[in-house]
């Protein structure tokens, strides 16, 4: 995938869990509270997340740790 297409890369819930080291339950809880990037609906029972948004969320967590 080229760098320009990476802005639009979607990752599965399973990959999101692996990237954040959080469970599906925790991700769903944070989403419902508005504290995690919104999911993209791919079908009736399938969601994905923007890789860029999840990585940005992780970066914010790391920055907050340093503060």
C-alpha cells in the first residue's frame, strides 16, 4: 500500500485490539463513551477502524503519559 493510500487504510476490530492491547469489550465501551475513534460500518455485522485514527489515539495516550 502506498503512503497516500495508507490514509484510508481500514483495520478489523481484531487488528484494532492487537494494536491497542485492549479487548473488544473495552474498545466498545470507549466507543460508546466517545473516547475512541468511531467505527466504519462495512456491512450489517462488520465494522472496521481507520488505521490513522487509531494510531492517532495511541499517540495521544503516549503524549498524555509524558505530561
